């Protein structure tokens, strides 16, 4: 016989039963009803450093001779090596004397993220105005650090499309999915309105080779010249947008002792053996000295900024004004070749038709994306895998980046154009070996319709030709080529020192993972990928 319940033992009536679903619905209504974004009235206004003032800074004076020698052109320096990409950011922050405008989708609280937070704080300590705009999707656990930074008199912090409920982000997705599903994917850092850096890298150890685990092969570009003003104007547009909320209106006040806690966290980072390399990089020669001494190789070329209006995050931007449409206009219709590098490649039926049409017109189309063994998002791979056969039947050439263990010896670190690493993360494409696009955008529905993106279109046969050549010389060593046999079935060709090796299912992946991807190809989730 079962014992009586506690309520019956105490002589109380049992409470009425409430179903789990009703309780969940009630919780959603209560949380959604009580949580709302604060008003934006009263935000302090600020703008990028004026061009005439920027010209008088140390960076401005260092760059003056080179800019005068290349009127109307922007200088482009590509950053494919992970360590150099970290060093460039540190040196830009150190070189700034007036302003730093910083915009990122992800900023990790790890070795490189902590060092770069400290670099920003040190710049603010010496009088540099720092404006930091972070997408709020990946700030979980950072509230105390961000509140402490925002408390600095020379640091202004805003959160893009913030979560009102700070702890349980899942509730934000449940109660306000249509808004919080749209994110600011942009990545840029601009010093004194004279030097800017954009590309695919977020801030975190996996982007700079500071972790023995996942390493992203990525590509950034450092730019000087007219395009820098365009990036600064674009930052101002995001800074004053209806999705950018001052941190103090979202976050709690920094807790007592938060400055000491930040100093203690920094000390712990300094004492980590893995931090040694990055501390050495931070102490190397400054950017201003390298620019003035012409020791930073530059490709001078007409360069155009492409960026989504932040209104896209509010579903207020027509498709004709989005980044993908701008890219098509600036790159033009390929006549001979189209080379695409995209870690998250989800072409959709529309994209398959467009690429097939180009091939039918005599254009050679080649695509490099992640193999299943290398991807960090299996659902996105499913969105690509469902279209592989259709693309191959049309004549599109497909290459899939090998994972780190399968990459050729000596190439498991990030290399030019993402030539070898555990996971491809670079986003770039070249048209006819003459024009190159580099930025934050992936060839997928999320970049096209949901997230905001930023990038450059560079009229440079040297840079575009390098990517075109890489598909012939480097990519086959670091990627599997996907093909169809005479029965219409997929197989993969991997190049090794002993000759080609054939695979008849996704290389380096287990049965359960392959089955999971196969199931996801049947789900109606492509629009979110």
C-alpha cells in the first residue's frame, strides 16, 4: 500500500493538477509580458573621427605618403595566418591615439578575447575613445566583464538586438523568436578612421590558433585609404540604429570589485603557457612604424564596401538592397570563372539554378566548403548535402575541406585562403580572376535574409587570381573533390603522397553522424541555415 502524500498527512487538500504544457505556456506569457526592451530616447550621439582630424593622428601621418601616391585607391593587406591576424588587431589598438570603433558578432572570454579586452581598456586609459558594438547572441556569461568595460569613462558599449532576460536566453528565443533570430554578423575594427580590418574572424581562441582543439582557417583584410571612411560611416549607421542599445540600459551595474576581478582574470591569462605566443605578438613592432616604413605589403586597388543596412534586423530592408544583391551588382556576371569559398554553403534551389545556368553558359564554377568531418554545424552541412548531386550533374566542381587529422602534414594550421585547417571559416569569392569579395557573409539563406553582413569587393587581378590559382594548386591537397560515378552516386577523391584515395561515403565521419545529416536534409529548416 502506498503511503499517503505529504499534503494528506498534514490534513490539507491536494492542489489542483496543472498540465506541464499549461504551466509552460503560462511561464512563457509571464516572462514575455514582463520583459521588454528599454526605450532608446536619450542615447548619447557620437560619430567617427572627422577625416581632417584623422589625418593628423600618428596613423594618419604615417599613411600620408602612401595615400598620396595612390589617389582613389585603397591599400589591401590580406591576413590568412591566425597569429598575424591576432597581431594586426593588437597593433591597431596600440597604434590608435583618438578613436577605436569595434564591431563583432562573437567575443569569447578566453585567452585572446581577454587580451584584446585588456588592449581596449589600456587604450581607453590613455585617452582613446572606444566604441564597442557587440551582437548579444554570444555574450552569455560576459555581463560582468562588459559592465565593467562600459563603466570606463572612455568606453561606450552597445548591444545589438539584446536579450532582455539575461540568464535564460532560451526564453528569449521562445518569446521573441522573430526578432532574436536575426543577428549582426558583421566584424570590423577601425583605428583613428585611418586603418580598418574586416573579414571572417570573430574574437576567440579558435580563430587565432590559441587552442589545441578546433581551429578555423579564415581570412581577414586590413585596409587603408578611401574605403576606411566608408567603414566608419557604416559603423555610425549601426551605432545609431534602432537595434543598438546602450549597455547600461540592459546590464546590471558592475558588481563591487569587478575591476579587481578583471585584473585577476588577466593575470591568470598571462600565466598560461598558451598565452606566451600572443604576448610576444603583442610586443612586436607597432603598426604605425610598419606602415610608415613601407614594411607592410599592400595591394592598391579600387575597393568598395558592401554592408547591410541594420534595418535588415528589423525586417525593414528590401531584398534588392541587401548584401547579396550588392555583391552581384559589383562583381558582375561571370564570363569565365566563379570561385567560391564558403564554410557554410547552402545554395537552395534558387542558387543551384543560378550556378547551373552559369555552367551552361560556359563559366567554370568551383566551390570549396567544409567536409562533414570538418564542419562545426552539421545542420548546415545537411542544407548543402541535399544539393550536391544536382550541382555535380550541372557541372559545378565541388571540393570539401578535410578535417585537421586528414590535412596534409605541415598544413594543419591556417594557411592562405584557408588552405588547411580543422575547419574552414573563410568567406570569399572571385569572378573571372579579376574581382574578389571578402567579408563576413556565407553563401546561405541566413546571410542572405536574416543576419546583417559586411564585406569588400576589390578590383584586383592579383588577389582574385591568387584565389583562382589556389583552386588548381592548393585546394586539391587540402580538400576532397566530390564526384558522381556512372550510376549517379557520390564518391570522394582525396589526394595523398601515395596517390588518390577514393571514399564512398563522407570521409572521416561515423555512421550515426551521416544518418543524422540524412535525416536533417528532410526537415524544413533550410530557411534558417
